[in-house]
C-alpha cells in the first residue's frame, strides 16, 4: 500500500527562521515529537525533535535562536508514492522513529514506527502481499 493512502494527518511544520521558543510552543500545542522544518517556499530543509528543544527550554539564549541552527539537516525521507514496506525498510535500516513523506520536497505527511506497525497488524489477516503492496 502506498504511503499516501496510510498517512492520516498533515505534518506539523515550522519555518526555518522561527525561534526555538516558538517551535517549542508549536510542538506542545500540536502534541508531536518531531517537526518538519521548511524554508520560506514550504520545502523541507530539516527536522527538529524534542532533544534540542529541551535544551532550549533550559537556556533562554538558545530559546531565541532560529530553529535552523539546531535542526537536523541530514534526514531520511520518502516520496509519497513509496509503499509501507519501503517505509518499514527505511525505518529499520536507518533506525529512525519518523519519516517525512514528501512530494517534490514539499511535506505531505510523516509516518512513524507505530503507524507502520499498526498498518501491518491491521492487514495481517489479508496476508503478506496486502502489507507489501
């Protein structure tokens, strides 16, 4: 099954010039563990998770930094046409918790280990071919 049929909500994004404090507020408001960082045109340029934001919560100087200084610039992502099996493979190979799902570098979703696990368990009765396609 293709990822575009599995992702259920729009990804939460932050502009690369937003402060760490603003990103903390957004993360807490949206109750997510990872945010996709985008440029002014909306294309993905990085990821930020709770760890650097926790540092910023304790350090007012860091809290005023732009998120672009603390985001992960190297990340693994998948095209929206990828399958759930490809997502599982990438998650296992790269040992990541989340994978941004992109269409021409524009974020359209994010898939987690739990999303993949849920999909596999829900489709287990249909057989392996239903999971892999």
